[in-house]
C-alpha cells in the first residue's frame, strides 16, 4: 500500500502520474482540507475535488483544477445576481459540491461523503480527507486574516504574508483510516505540494506527524521547489514567511524529522550534494510534469528510489 | 394597482402579456408556492421563478419555464453522480435557487428573498409569495401521496387523483403585503391558472379568500379551460377529481363567491350564454396565447372588460 499526502495542483499532477503506474487498490491519498470553504452555501473542498477528478479521469489538465470541458454558466448567472464570483465553480463541478453538501446535511462525515462520491464516479483508489473536523488555513496579511482561497484565488497571493495558522487543528482528529494507513503503509509519499499550506495543515492534525515519525515505511517527498522557486503558486512566498529557505533545503527542513528520501529536480543537483552531506538521501530526476509522459516518468522514478531505500533498509536489517 | 393571482405556465404567459401593457410599478403578482420543493438541498419555488423570469425578460418561451437559452450541464453531472434528475434545473436557473437558499439560511423570509432577487434582476413589478410559511400541495393517488412536482413532473400526471390537500395551509398566514394589496387594488385578476393546484393553494391561505370577498375592486378570472379541456397541464384532471365540471362553468363554480367577471375563449360562447343566465358577467375573447401578440391582445381585452365592469359599478353607484 502506497500512502500519499497531498494538496494543490502539483499534488494532483503527481497523483495523476501515480495512478497510471500503481493499481488503484494500492493507493491511499490523504488530502489537505485546510482550503475548504463554504461557497454559495455549499461545502467545497478544493483539494479533495482535484484528487477525485484526477482519479476519475475528469480533471481539467489545462487548468489543473475542476472538470475538463466544464462550463461556467451558473457562475455567470451568480455574477448577474450580485453574488461573489471570484472562486470559479463550473457547472459540472457544482454537482459534486451540491452532492457533498447534501450528504453533510444528512450528518454524514466528510470521509463518508468523499467515499460515496468516489463510489459514484468509479474511483477505486482510497481518498481520505486529513480530518473530518474543520481545520481552516488562515493567512495573516496587512489587509487582515484571510482564508486560503481568499488569499490565493481572490487576491492572487499578492499580499505579504505575516503568518499562517490552522484554525481548529489542535482540536481536530485524523479522519478514520488515516493513522492506520500510515502505520501499515509500504511507502509514504509527500506529493510536490506546498509544504506550508498543502502539507502543513495535514501535519497540524494531532497524530499525523507522530504517525509519520513512527512509520516503518520509508517516507519520501518530491520537492515543489525547483531551482530556488516554486514550480507554481505561492509555495516560495509562504515558505519564506515561515522562515524556511526557498530551496530544496527548505523542503528538507520542513520535513526533517520524518523524511527519509527527498526527490528533487536535476537542476538542484548542486544543492542536493550539499544536502546529502547533512545525512539526507536525495535523489535527482526530472520533476517538472508538463505532460502525461513526464508525470508517469516522475511516478516511476519516485517508486524506484523508494524501492531502493526499502531494499537497503531490509539489507541492513539482515544479519 | 392591478393585483394578479397566479401559478403555472398559463399564469406566466398571462403576466408576460400584462407586463407589456401595464407599467411595472402598477403590478403586484401574488404567486402560488404550493409547488415549492427542496431539490438537491436547495429551496426551489417554481412559480415564483417563472414569474421572476417573465418579469426580468428571461423566461424561456419555448419551454414555458426556466431561463431562455439555459444549459443543463450540472443536471447531467448530477445524474452521473446518481442524484435524482427528473426535475430539470438549468445552470443559469441554479443561480436563483442557490441565492434564495442562502438568503433563507440567513433567516430572511421567502418574501424578502424574492424581493432581493427581483432587485438584482431589475424586476420592478412586485412579486409576493402567497405566504412566507410552507404550504405544500399534496396529491393523493393510488401510489401514495405525492408532492405536486412528483405528481406533475416526475410522474407526468398519469396517476388517478383521489384528493388534493394543502399541507400547512391552516396554520399559514398571507405574506406581508398580500392582504393590503388585495384590499387596495383597483383590479384583481386570476390568471388562466389551474384552479385546484395553482390558485387553490393561494385561496387556502387563511384570509386571502376573505380579502377577495371583501375587495371593492372587481375580480376577474381568465379561464384555463377552453372548449371543455385544459389548455395545458392537469387542470382538467384535477378539477374533475374535486367534483368540478371541466368547463368554464367549473371555473365559475370554483370562484363563484368572489368572482365578478369571467373571461373565456370565443369557443366557449355557447356555455358563456348559459353562464350569464345564472348571473355571471362573462366575456368572450381569444384566450389562447401562442405568441407575443396574442399575449398582449389578451391582456388588453381583460383590462378593457375589467375597466367596463368598474365603470358600470361607478355608474350604478351614482345617484
């Protein structure tokens, strides 16, 4: 069983590669829900949606979010009604939000709602929200504290970030199955997701970081930082705001306590060499996922290095 | 001030004619809400929607309901998710349901939500739901008791109707402004709507029938029955189920206690003559609204006969 921690568009791309080289029943995806928002009265879970769409083969590859070929007529009409329209919900996309909102109104958990929706869409891999409780990523900026989607989508991550917190995290619990999945995994992978606001919220749920520390499986991460900048989105800005170097060293630092293998881009070979001196196993490969082939190639490369890590552990355990 | 009681597609067509010959600020439309339903977790008010779309110039004239040129991508996606999809909600249409549902969740009344939506869509005429309380038209059939939309849309009004009731009516109150509008109207018109399930629920709200009886304004109705059958929909079946003749005489009987003028189709001239003998003022004209011209012509004819009724009253009051 391969367990992946993910959030954001980089994570969705990585999962898109993995699903093509790993049987779905061997994949458990633990997903960030810190970006979840109530939009038009509906419960929207952007990262769960992206992973659901990826695994259902529905994700728009052009946009990296939402449903391929989706239309935006309801959004347009909402704008005409004076409703907020900065968060782009497609007409097809709306169906998942309406369905989830109804399931939650029927007192199902986010975990149960996710499972039910996945079932309807024929998704065979297991998608687990990090928690059934509400954990909200809040970004403090000079204009005030913003939700992640306000910061990221509405305001185009233009505001200087003073701090980031995960409201509700202390009182949250991992969703059923999360700890067990990590405990019994053969491999744990952190997708090339923003370490602050995609992986950060997951690690803020009490018990998850501890489970990673305790895991017998090797834990690998793919760096979302290439050549000193984020491949996409505000990862760099957010890392800097948290005092992390915007580099693969920053990623290594964010995960230092539980990480076994860091997969970085060939362009970071030099920094990789330095990192290795500090005791990290660092593997260089092409990490930019521009098309289907590069996604599959990255997935294969990551599985291969993780397998090597596993073998070397087994070898060292052999008397 | 002209007050119109309406429901259904015939009513929407009639209002479409009226709005072209009467300034919007002189129109108050009191609308049936007995068909309202919770659909995909959203509060849908089919008759309020139709009247709103008519007055905003948005109604699909081909379908007689919903928004012209609307698309149905969300509906399609809901079907793929295994959600019910027999009630056809368009993508544009969804916006009004989402907006209303949010306003109601904010504890606004249906009346306030309607006003707010009308304001956004530039509707200047006043639309009043018959009541802010939930009154549900329930149709008893051999397969069980159905909501109106289940009976009408889901099951194509194929089930024999044993009885009709308006659940919640006894405890309901007219929406704010309804009684005052009837009391101070210059004319009251009943649209060519189904007398059982479009006008019936309105009359079942305590105080509305009494207000019509007490009104000093002449009350006119346009018959939805032409030549012994309903122009559209289940009006005939439902009238028969309630022991009313399926004819203009049945319409006269349904409204006998407060009606002053009945406008019927030329094809019913013979029955009209008989009706007049029993003391009713009956006016014959073309009532079938096939296009914009016939809608306007009917509106003009109705206003003209109502004006004659008003003058004759004034004359008879003159010493």
